[in-house]
C-alpha cells in the first residue's frame, strides 16, 4: 500500500510538471523575412567550423567544462556525448553573442536535453526549432535532430529575436516560444538558468592547472 501511495504521488507530481509546461508551451511563429534578413540568417546557419571552447584562457574553459559536465551528468551519463554537447553549446551560444548559461536553461526547459524531442506543434530537437526555419533560411540537407544543426538554428533564431527586440531578453524569449507578451515562458527559462546553470569563473579556476580543475568530472 505504501509503495502504491509513493507511486501515485510521483505520478501526480510528474503530471503537474507536464501540465505546467503545456500551459506555457508555444511555437515559433512563421513570419515573412526581408531578403537581406533571410540572406543574413542563411549565412549564419550554413557555416559550420569545428566547435571549440571560447574562453579567455584554456584553463577557464576546462573549469567551465568540468563544472557543467558534473551538473549535466545525471541527464547525459555518457561522457563523450556530454563533452561534445557542452562544447557545441558554448561555441554556438558565444558565436551568436548569447550567454551559454541562458542557452542551457532554455534547452533544459524546452527539451530536458532530449535530442529527439518533438513538441505537439512539431518543434524539434534540443532547442525545439520549428521545421519552417529550414525552408526559410536553410537547405534540405539540414537535419534539426543533428546536434550542431539544432544548436546553430536555435542560437541564430534567438539572436535574431533579441536584435529585433533591441536587447529585450524577455520579449525575445517570448518570440522564441511564440508567446510574446506573456511572462511565464521567459520566467521559466531564466529560473532554469539561475537554478542549475549559473556560472562565474573563480579566481582559483583562472589560475589553476588542468589537473586541478577536476579532470575526473571530464570522464
């Protein structure tokens, strides 16, 4: 009886989380793009240099990777997959002029780090990108379930919305979710970022050696 009660509590708790997310769920809205904007976005999603950590020092990058790796391990147990994911997120976010910690919070909320997540509206992958973007700014060979492609599109789109809203992150996140004017989605993403992914380099991490930043967390 006790086990049944525990299972019921877990079921109802999970149902409440799903219901809460469903209430906020939205979808990027397809809009006409000016030719110059379309060309600019196309260039942004078509260039695929090899991802790398972008930090002022290598040691700072190792410290970030070790810290983020330990936080992400419960969701992504495989180290090579986790490493490739984190390096790609940090590179693509930085390339787009976004905070990587914000992108991690967005991914947690949008897909809970599920590569093949598909929403009821048809959004795909880690950053829940709508397929119409491939038609508008990409090409037929772009697969939104591919790590680099999904991150490149998601970061490019969020940057586009941020520029459109003149740096207003709340409104940009609202556009990304298709819920412009509502606070629930921006608040949820920012809460996820602050709760699990906030990071600042410490003086110790900047001056540390590679061995001292926790290489065991990178396995």
